[in-house]
C-alpha cells in the first residue's frame, strides 16, 4: 500500500498544504518523482503526444494507457498513481466506463482514474464511484474534445461559459469525484470554483488559488521542444543539455576517445596471447 491515499488528498481542501501532481509515463521517472514526495503521479493521456508522437490525445488506446500505467505503478512507493481514461473509454455506457476504469486498478496498479467532462459525464462518474473506483474529474479545457471547444484555449471567459464551467465542477463534485482538474481557466474563475466546491481543485493554467497544481513534467523540464503552453514555467531547459551530452558521445566515438581504458574490461592478456598465431 502507498503512503499517500485518497482521504488524505480530500483533506487538503481544508488545509494550507497544496496538492502536488505531475505527469509521469515511465518507471525511472516514477522513482524520481516518488522520492521527492510528489502526491499524485498522473499517467496522462498527454503521453499520446509526448511519448507516442500523436497530434492530439484522441487516438490514445486503453492498451497504450495500461502499458505506461503498469511501469509507473512499479516505481511509485508513496505517490498515488492516477490513470487517465482515454477518449471513448468511458462515454459509451456506465458498464464500459466501470469495466475500463477497473482495468486501470486491477491490471495496471493505479489508485484512481481521471476522466474529462462535467455535466455530460456525471452519470459515468457516479457509476464508477458506486463501483468503488476513486475518480478525479477534469473540466475547463478538455483536450479530448478540444476541437469542439475551438482549439486549445482558455475557457469560461464570458458569463455563459463561466456559468457552465462552475456547474460542470459542481456536477463532478456531486457525482462523487475526490478532486477535479481545472485546465485553462481564468484565475478569478478558478478561485471562485475552488471556493464553491467541497473537493480539491488541481489547476493547470488556472491561477494560484486552486488547492493544488499539475504540470506536464516534460514541459517544466524543458524536454519537449515541439510546443510549450504559455502557462508553463520551465524549471529547467533539459533539451539543450541532452543534445550536448549526445553530441559529446558522438564526437568521442568518432574520434576514438570512447571507450577508453576506464570504461573497458581489461581481461587476461595471457589468454589472449595463447589465442594468437
Ligand atoms: O493528460 C494530461 O497530462 C492531463 C493533465 C494536463 C491534467 O490531463
Ligand atoms: Na489528459
């Protein structure tokens, strides 16, 4: 059993301690993040873009998600692991939603699942929660349906859409989710939603008043050069560092500087002598 648990995440609502969540797609990164006390490791379907090279999260399959979730679960000793349900794995029926969510827990060692949407998916969340599956909601910009929303942009700017967003967050709360991600929401609206609902909000591009924050780890490390959203703060710029290291390796091999004696096995010279003729 992991040290962190769902009840502890819920309790952060009434504490000053922020919830820390980061995306994680593999075992060695899970070991690093887990060792630093990250509360939640999100195996986000963003892995479709970051790990698999798709143009959006839409093509990501259950099998692809489970494959990465298994690796992350093996590395998470303390952090909770949240598996992101891929597009169309939860929309079709309550039965399919429960069945697919169950696979994240039973086959891939996840502690909870996340799914996108508000009022439209409240019945699915409720069914999953009744089946005993901890669910994290996700409202605001929902990348799986971004094209219907007019692209990757801030949500809830006018009165109607702000009201819809508040009602979406309420619906997710009432359906029994233990927390909810707010993505690309104006800071004052995210603050209002955080005040109006009883479960923790975890923001991404949603200002400082949320109960927690999440970022895509590759973005904050500066490893994904293709595209960086404006709300991301880069805490490192690893892409040039990785390129430098690889360039040095290429140079060393080409110039016969690697491997040197320190990085070779010396063996037994008498054996080699006897083999010579
Ligand atoms: O897939 C993902 O990484 C996410 C986070 C950005 C919240 O859903
Ligand atoms: Na996602």
